[in-house]
C-alpha cells in the first residue's frame, strides 16, 4: 500500500528560483504554501530537469496547489516578495511503498 510522504520545497527569500526537488515517486501530488507573506510565487514543474513550465496560477496567499500533470521535478519561483517568509511543502503517496 502506498504511504503518504512530504518534501519541503526550497523557497528563495528574494526574487529568484529555488532548487528543484525530485517528486517522481509521488502519486497525487499537492503543494501547500504557508506562512504570512506579501508577494507572488509560481510553482514550476519539469520532466527533464532542464525545461520548467508553470503549474497553476501565481500564488499570492497561503493555500494548496494540486499538481495535475506528471512531472519529475518541482521548484518554486519567487516573482515578487515584499515581506514575509513563504514556505512550501510537496506531498503525495509514495508508490514504491506498495
């Protein structure tokens, strides 16, 4: 049986791109953005680890982002950050546990 797991995602403290995390083993991926912040984040995904595409709309408040596509890597791009420290965690079910 698949077991739930989570991985913290790297969120830059200023405009820029966080380090990508390998989430390929997860099924039914969701990302939670938390923490008080004033700014805009963009979740990005990639299959090859080189070319990243946006997933969903830019995030301007804490909440959940479903990942409806198959990707191997997820990363967070900070497009604007006026104040606060946003955090992001990817979660899903590890199919290797079956």
